[in-house]
C-alpha cells in the first residue's frame, strides 16, 4: 500500500507491505483522515516524546524514532476483510470509524502511533472489530472523519462533571476546545467563555455554543462577567497543551475551582502544588475518548446538532501531508485538513 509515513522526524510517501489482519482485527480501506496537532509533535520533538513515554509510561513507548510509522487517528474507512477466527460482527463493504485503539490479536496499540497498526494516512488500516462504529448512509466521509476529534472534546466536557450552575472557561478553540464547547452547550451549561488568540477561532467558538469569546491578551478571562451579573468562571478547560499553562490556571482559578486538563503537553510541567492546595482546587486530567463519546459524536453530527462543516479546510492527497502537518496552527488555518490516501 501507499502511505505517508513519519520517519526520523520527516514525512515521506512510501510503498509499504499491506497490513495483514489477525484474529479480531478488521482490514479497512481508508477514505478520509483528519490531521491532528498530535501528529505534528513527531516532526518537532519526536525523539523526546518517545523517550518521555518510555520513562513515564506514556502511549508512545513502543515507537522507534528511526522506524517509519503511518500517522492518522481521525479516520473513516470501508471494511474489506477480517483476520482468521474473527467474529466478523459487521458487514464488509460498509463504512466505519473507531476509537483508535487496538486490543485484539495479542496487540495493544494506538492506531496511528504504532509500527503494527498503521493510521489513516495510508491506504489500509487494521482496526479492532469490537470498536467499529458504522457510518450512516448520507454522512460525507470528511464529516465522519471529525467524529473522533469531536468525541475527545465531548469526553473532556463530561470529565469536568458540569452542571447548569457552573460558569465554564474554555482555553483554546481548536477542534478539542470546540468539542468541549459543543458538549457543554448540549448539557445546558452557561455561561461558556471561550478564549483564543485568533479571531477566526473565536468566531467558531460562538457558533459552537460559547456565550462570550475573548482574546485573553486583551481581556482577563477570570474577571467578573458583567453580562452575567458579575459571575466568575469556576470550571476551566485547558486545551492548549503548552508548558506553564497549568500553573497559570492554578494561580488565576477561584477557590474550589475545577480544572480539566485536556491539552497534551509533551514536556515536563513544573507546579507549585501548595497554590492549588490552598485554593482546594480539583484538577482532572482528561484523556482520549471512549465508545460512548464516539457514539454521541456520530449522532450529533448526523442529526445536525453539531455542525462540523466550519472545521473543514482543504483536502490533500498523500503528497500534501507533509505541508499540511507543518501548517496546522496559526491565524486563518483550518481546524482540520483532511487526507484522502487514495490521492497522491
């Protein structure tokens, strides 16, 4: 198969052997795959990320920096076949997405960050048959590829245990932050304050359900909200993932505040623990999505409750992956660029 691979911190298009499914594994032909900031980490600091994972027990410990792997964990594809002894519980020829985890065939891997389980930037993938989620007819491939990133945001939103008495602050309005806002909005939480440096992302935050969108360089997101009787935010979602963010939030958060850490910071993060203790803060570390979040994301996109069309930018083939990953952030960039591995 043809695939865009990450190898020694570089993206290259290569011909690879077709993956062979084992027991409980489905062989899938990729239709669309979104590009995530997690993919970009391996271009700027892949060796460091891998070494930290090995030392700290992270998800990338099995990767070897010098060996090629196929990225892409936001995907939709068509099931072609199964490995011997599989239950074959869903029909071949249908479109599916999945939580990007493989637990079958003696393998435990993150799809798209594994040498054994190639991601959606290749023509073929292996997926765990227990996690397959069928895509309804009529839902475009590129919309279906947004199910996984939206599901991550929905997972983060519920991890904060929000209720209608909370005033929420969402820091960072990329795909995950927008998913958090959409999830909070569906749960009736308000007010929701969105903070992002870029005006286009703040506009998307308002469309997703935020009540207020600010540039934190100009407006203090922790100040009283005059539009809401002077209330202050008490439930804070971090979706940026840069060193120092957690300590900044701890310093600004109110007494008894709740913090949900969703941004992936791939560097050590120093903390002054006593500052958090003194305020009796609750800090919840959020991870990836679970099947229930995938199911809610699929239903919310399919029935129109959450509109992911504004997230979508350009569509590229395998030859465009390197350039797209290098330009995932900044003013005017799309929330998601989508790869079609059938194109070169």
